[in-house]
């Protein structure tokens, strides 16, 4: 027999949605945070949480059974993935802006800019999956465990890919006389 709250939700009772939000908010928030942790602000995570319950309300007629947990988990994962896609992680790394260092002269500044540009080209030369991994690990500061939670890959595999990617970057820079 279906849970009375789910029946009321099917009938469009806003009070049923409020009960569901009270009952499942922590559960849904943990799923979303596992995907978005350290990549988005707490406000973004809370907004994603709200989006999950709006999606539940909008699709309430399609709910089968009385256990909402699997249904909410699927909506939460899809909502988090959609937000991650919105980050455009496949875009090239942002251009660096000139930063004046009072301790450096114009020669050192030119050398630093040249090195930064060469490093950007080196990272851009990596395959897309490695570029995404480098972006998440070095730019966003995610751990391999956090990246694994989002991508479904093994953390040890990610560490190996990072090591191989660093080796490719080192060879690329050595060929151009930028590394030893």
C-alpha cells in the first residue's frame, strides 16, 4: 500500500510536498553535495536542492510505489550533473592577466608571461579527459576522491592519470627548453 504522503502528493497537495521536503532534505542534500562539493557555493547547492523538489512536484503523477528515496536520488544526481555541465569544464584555461610584481623587472615579467603561456599551451595539448582532470585537481582544488565521486572512476586510476599527465607536460616543456 502506498504511503499516505505519496498519495497526497499525487493529488497535488502542497502539504504533502512540505512533509516530503522535511523528511528527505538531508538525504537529497548529501547526494547533491557529493557531486558539487568544492565546486559550487553553499547557495548553489541549496538552489539545486530546491530544484530537486520542484522537479518532484512537476513529475508527481509519474511516481510509482511509496519509496521516494530512489526517485529523489535520481533527480538529485541529474540536477547536480546538469549544474556541473553548466561549469563548462571543457573550455580552455582562462587567459592570465598581467600581475605586476614590484620585485621583478620587465625582463622577469616577460619571462613569467612566456612561461605561463607555454604552460597553457602544454595543458591544452593534453587529451580532453586529462585536461578536465587537471582542471578539477589543480584549478578547482578537488581531491581525487571528490573527482571520483563525480565521475565514478577509481581514485587510484585518477592519480595514475595525473602522474602520466604531469609526465607529458614535463616532456612537452623539455622539448621547448622550458623545463629540465
